[in-house]
C-alpha cells in the first residue's frame, strides 16, 4: 500500500514564561527584519544563500544567542520575503515587508518535547530551560508521531509552542470515489451515480445566531473592557461550536467513504484570490470554514487509510454531468440542461461533477450504465435527498 504523510500542528500552552523572553522576541524580530532587508535589497529567495552571506556576521553580533535561532530567522525571512514578493507582483503589496509579531521559529536543536513529563526544553541565551505546559487531552494522540518544526508564539491568550507533528500512514488505492460538495448549510455527497446523501449542517443558523448575539452586545453595551470580553467570549464559542460540527461531519464523511472508496474534494487553494472564486462561493461555505473543514476531512481520512484527491473546481456547478452542456436555473436551487433534459438540485450537480472529475483523474472507467444520457435523462428531485443530522442546531 502506498504511504502518505499527515501533518498536524498542535498547540502547547506554557504555564510559565522563560526569563528574558521579551528580549528574546525583540532580538529575534531585529534579526529577521535585518535579514528581510538584506533579502529585499539583494533579491535573495534562497535560504542557503541568505544564511551563507549573513551567518558569520550575525554570530559575531549576537554571540549569546544559540546559533540555530539565526538559521530559523533566515528561514522566516526568506519565507516572508517570498510571500510578499508574490503579493507585490499581483499589485497587492509595496516595498519590503516588516515582521512585527512575537513569533519565533524553532528547529529540533532549539527545543525538545517530553510529552510524558509535560515539559518542553527550550534553548535560550540563558541556557536550556524546562517549561511546563498545560496538558490537553488531544496531546496524547501524538505519542508515536514525529516532531518537526515549532513556533514559540505570544498573543493575548498567553504563551504557546505550536509544534508540527507528522506521521506516515498507509492509504488504500481506491476503486471508486465519493464526490463532496461543501455548502454553507449542507454537505452533499455523491456516492455513486444516482446515489446521494445530503447532510444538513445548519451552519448558517449557528452563524446567524451568534451574529445576532454579537450585534445585540454591540448595541447595548458601551465600548470598554467588558464589551470586548463578551464579544471575544461569543466569538470563541462560535468557533468551538463550528469546530465540533466539522469534526462530527468529517467523521461521518470518512465513515461513508470507507465503504465506497476515496474522497474527492474541490481544490480551492490556487484560485483563492480570483474574482470568479468569490463569485462562485457566494452563498456557499465561508472561505475560512471551507478550507478548515477540508483540512479536517483530509487528515481524518488519511488516518483511516482513505485516499483524498482534489479536483479542479472549474464548472463543477455549471455544467451538465451527463452531456457536458451548460445548465440553466430552473426554479429554486434546481438546474436544468436544455440539451439532454437532465435536471437536478444544484448541490447534487456539484457533488456529481466532483465525483466524475475524480474518477477521470484517477483513470477509473465510468461504467456505461451510469451514463444517464443513454437511459433517456435522469431527474433527481429533492425528495431523493434525505437529511441526516436533523438534530443539529
Ligand atoms: Zn445535459
């Protein structure tokens, strides 16, 4: 069986603050910004070159700093500069970027994690210090995972070390795929040609509910600490609720996919900035949610040995899955093909097309009996779709 790597970033909230933390953050920022300037002036996008031309000099200037901080600062500077340059080329940024955050990249020389003892050992200018973290239930599952890069981050919620864990898993070669169409209020799954499941998520209701709560607070309370705290509290509750929903949804999807084959999702990473994308997503799932839900599905699937493929999202909601002609609206959420007479709910069309694209991409022949055109046109009505999770919300 072919293997794939899963990567997950886990947060470790530290119980204590190491001595000299403020200095460490500001020194690191200073170095990263110096390196960004250097990369900018010399147009360097190679980590190796940036390090080669600055390492000795920086070592001399910051002799007390463990040397690997300079390594990771070079990595950060290159990545910040590259991202900025990309945005600049699209006309979305100017000049050179400035790094302002309390954030330090750590490699395996700078920290050691001891999950059982609940401590992280961090190299600092004052030597190696052992820092206790608040144990979380989900930390346990990373026991046999590989520890990769990490970030030491400080924000309004405290001091964290975010660690990237990875694990190699065996993933089965699927003979079939289920196509998944993610929408704001439902997830539609094409299991096979003619077999669909729609899970009503009530996500819109959850969002609207919290939106109204926040608006009420906005109107009733005066600006101040209490207002800010309340707004933050509800913001966090909403995120937790949606997170919980996504995990349950992903579990259900992976369970179904295990019976039918692999999972096909739309690849929305490349066209994130295009206008067409936002127009097409209009009325669909919120951009952030979309990616988040996809990531949860992806890693849960891989953990279960289920293959996930991403297909090009172009025209998945506008072309007829039977004959490939353009569909036009025919009543509430229904699309119709004027060429072959196919008619279906637009979520059904989306998931169907996603599934077909995956089969094509994977080289799986689509059996002739699943070409509805040859059967004289199909009609999928809303009654064929049933609600799972009616109790959500
Ligand atoms: Zn058609």
